[in-house]
């Protein structure tokens, strides 16, 4: 574990990690600007942002901190990728949003929403291939899996449904973009992982049951 996060190869993997996190954050901004809906966690962040008067990316950063705190009683520990995940995705979202158009035509909005899913998938592939620690929300999922014996699918579904309902109640945007994300992000991430992790290092590191379920639609390494 120490070699994985502190070894000589870390510097070689950092550029891919940072690029992936930035692209991920831009993808979230593109989906938000489309106005057609966000993934569960980002809808939750958007709902909080609208009520608190904060930027979407700022809420993503702030929510990531207590999520990380929940790791400790569950036995999970962060890597450098985890910490950079908290800081860079939200920052990239905040920086990108002011420069993006707000389409009035449904087709333009749909195109942006699809582009956002593709960008998030690209960012996830780069970030996951760096293999420098899971995102805060993925760590919460695997923590529940290891601590309580829940299947990955059950833990992921429970968390995603809870934040999706909370996001809806808080006023987050739920729509066709949410469906595109739910059904599209898994295959897109898997396709990009085949490109950026040709040796299959990430897949081999995971237990077989974990790897299979993490590749299901709706899974993303934030």
C-alpha cells in the first residue's frame, strides 16, 4: 500500500491523475450548464448550492470533507488521489461554469449533456488508471462493503438513491441528463479504462466481485 501511494512511480502517474480530475470537473460543469440534469451526487451538491448561495464546485469540495471523515470508522484510508479528488474536481467545475453557454434549444442541451457524460467518463478513466486512491464517495461505498458485508451493488445503490432523493428535495436538477449519466457512465468509464489502463492494473487490484460490480452502469470514481 505504501509503495502504491509513495513509490517512485507516483510522480509518473500524477499528471494523468491531475488531468483526469480536471476533465472530470469540467464534465460536471458541462452537464450543469446543459440544464437537463446531473448525476445523483452532483444533483445533491446543486441542491445544497442553490439553498446556501454557494458555487456548485465549492459544495462538492465541502461535502467531500465529511464524507472522508466517515471513512475512518469504516476502516478506509485515503491516498494522494483521494485528497486531490476533493480539491480539484470542485475547483475545475467552478472555473469552467462561467465560460459555458446555457443552451435554449433542447437539442443543444442534449448534446451538452452527452458531452458532459463523455468528459466525466474520460476524466474517470484517467483518474482511475493512475491508481492513487479512490474518490471520497467510492471509499464510502467500499467502506460499507467491508465493514458491514454489504455487496458493492447494494452499498452503491443505497448511497446513490439516498443522495438522489435528497438532491431532488433540495432542488437539484433531475432530468434526462440524470438518466444519461446513470446508464451511460459505466460503459464510458470502462471503455476509457481499456485505453489508459492497458495492463489492467486497476482491475487486478480489485477483488473479482468488486471489479465486476464497479463496472456496472452508473458507477464512477468520484
